[in-house]
């Protein structure tokens, strides 16, 4: 028995991780075709017609709309004893590469999108405590250790340079601190780290707390120390001045955790329009090894399915296909496919 299928615009790429041959995860399969995720070559999935594709088509033609793995697991799977007797030949006549624009269905933010005008008059930059608060970031590492251990005021330190009190300057200083070389995890740094762990360390109810991370060579990145020092200074200022400083929704400093910072989240609190969702992105993969760009592949052609079954089985299968009355269907992802001919011999 031979079943001939004509198809047009059959997509030969997949935008999701995982496989149709497996049970769906609780949260569904992940979308991996955004511009950011396509930087990882493992997320560019090219697909061809396989035996599983053919078995999925045959199940669809007889009216079985379950996932293939579900059909195979059931006791009434029609093709249980036939799979080894089924062969196919894919004959693509035309293949084209196209740039398609994929909508963002995850609601993720546009990392490079315009966020509006900067509000430098926010109270956290213009209050009497602002200098003492933000200039924690102006301390060198020796001064920072003393500040954490001795509860000194910022004005009592001899600062090499004070920090302008505006969002961009603060963000620039954080990025500068983050780019500094790791320092030795010596006794003084260990003492400071222990104090910060007691104050801000991870707890069962707070997984985002301070966590000292020492590199394999015994060095230590300083950014978490500065971030924790900001939280420590916030506590001291609120206690001394009997005030409540502006905080993020979760009670912390916008865009700054105990271990680092996120530029977009930090600026989001001090702009007029805020973060915007990404509308989408073109489906383009930059293959650095082959030095070429790869796009969505579409194919037009013919699929021949041959079943080495006896005449009675062939007549029964044809009758089931006629009864189901499936006029058209997807072949793989998208596109249009239909049965053009069924030959019993």
C-alpha cells in the first residue's frame, strides 16, 4: 500500500525545546527562538521528516488526534504491529530560506528598549541622607571594610572622589565596581563577609540573601560587599534619622540585591515610562563556525509512505482514512499537506 502526500510551506525548524515524543512538562515546552537565546547554537533546531513524523500523520489520517507518545502507550494503538512495516521517502521539490518575525509570547522585557526620561529628582537622590547613602560606593575596599565593621560615617572618610547623585552616575559606579579584579579572600575580607552573612545571609524564607562566593584561586569579587554595604547603610540611616527610605515593592533597593545589580531594573525605578515588553524578534541564527546566517527553512514537495501490509489490512486502513475525512493537516510545523493518492497495490 502506498499513500502519497503533497505538501507546501512545511516549516523545517522548531522554536521549542524538548520533543513531541515526550510528555509535556507542567509549564510546557520553552520558547528558544528569541534573538538572545539563538546566541546559543543548541537552540537553533533544524527538523526533517522522520519515522515519528510519518507515524503521527498516519494516526491523524485515521482520526486519532492524541500525541504520538500517548497513542503508542495505549492498548488500542492501531499501528502497534505495523510500525516495522512502514517506510517513507521525502521528496522536497523546492526549499526556501526566509526571514520571519516571531512575536514575543513570553512577556519578557526589551533589554534595549527606550524607558523614557530619567527622573533625577527622586527623593532617594535629593534628600539629606542621599550623600551618606550613595557614597558608600565611593569607598575603596579598605575604607569599605572599616565602614562595615566600625559603623563610621561617610563624611569621616577621605574620599578620592565623591559620587554625583543621579541614576546614571550611580549605575556607572556599580558597573565600575563590577569590572574590578577580584581580591584575595584574606582574614579581613573573611571577617567582613561573616558580619554580612549574619545580617543579610540566605534564610529559608529568603533565598536572595548574601552568599559569599570564593573563586577556585582564592580570590573574591567585591561587588556583593558594596551591595550589602548599601543595605547596611539604609538600616543605619533609618535608625539614626527615624525615617523610612524609598524602597522597591519587595522592600529592597530597586535593581540592587545583596549580591549584585540589574541595570534595567535599577533604571526602571527612576524613569518616566518604565520597562516595555519585547514585541518580538526576527528568526536569524548567526553560525559562527560556518560564518553564515541561517533562517527559517520552508519546503514544498511530496511524501511517499509505503506500508508492507496485506490486501485486507490495506482495505481496512483506506476505509478508516475515508471515514475520518481529514482534508488537510500540518506536516511538521505549519504549512499545508493533503493526501493526493492512495494505492492499494
